[in-house]
């Protein structure tokens, strides 16, 4: 790290001088953490900051120390204040959140094509939405149009067989135990093809 950064932020000199009570600043790790939280790839961060992708990679992996000018480009390109680059990542603390749902006690949510049972309904602001469904639909035409929504989705077949349709792939038959993970912004839908209506588990992530 260049000396002019310490001149600009004198509080960093304690870590630089090896004070045993202060954890050394891992600047590359901090930059990588900020980039990840912004959902940017190295290439995207490179385009925003004007720094070469290889340079960013070396900075994040602590292979080189950024100059003060590079730090300015990072702050400007990532739309953050310079001091944020020097804040240590917040330690993750377990919140102890838990929501137990007994069989058959989920919240019913019927639709023309599915009979959903929403799970873990007592928790708010969940990052995932789990639910079990009975697939009532038997033909593609019953939907009228593709189903699309934000996020990503995981589907597991619990019993029966379904035909899974997705916008950019050929339809496929899925049986009990089969699963698929997909981008929910892509058009998708499924129908039961077994004698009995299929039962499935869905988990949608924001």
C-alpha cells in the first residue's frame, strides 16, 4: 500500500505498525466483499472503475497494493465513499430465526393450475420462499402464457411425474427424486403426466 494512503487516513498507521490489538487491514478482501455485495463480476467492476480486470484480481487477492489513485477510481466507480473501503467487514451473527411447519399445516394458496401449501409463513423478510404444491394442470394451454417472476427457483419432485417446460430448453419429464434449478425470469411451467397429480417442493430465492 502506498504511503500517501496512510497520509490521507492516519488511523491506518496503527495497523501498519503492527499493533497486536488491531487486526491487520485486509484491503483486498474488503474490496472483494464490496464488489460481491454489489453483485458485480470482476469484468463489470473493471468497466466501472477503469482498472484492468487483472489488476483488480491481484488487488483482491492481496498480490499487489493499490495506489491512492486506484483507490479513488474504485470509490468513484463503485459509487461509495472512500472511507468505506477501509471499514472491516461486519462479522456475521446468528439471528436464531426458525420456523417449524408440521405436515399439512402450511398456508393453502390454490390457483387454477396448482394447489400450493406455503411453508415457514411466520418468518418475514425471508431470502427464500419454500412451498409444496400439487400440480393440477394437465396441458400447456391451461396457463395461457409463460410463468415468470424475479429470483431463482429450485424444484424437487416428491411424487408422480411432471413435464417441465422452460422457455429456452426442450421440455423434459421429471419423476420422484428429480430436481431442477433455474432462473425464474425465464418463462417456465409444468404439468402432471402421471395418473395421480404430482406433488412437488419449490424453493424460490430472491
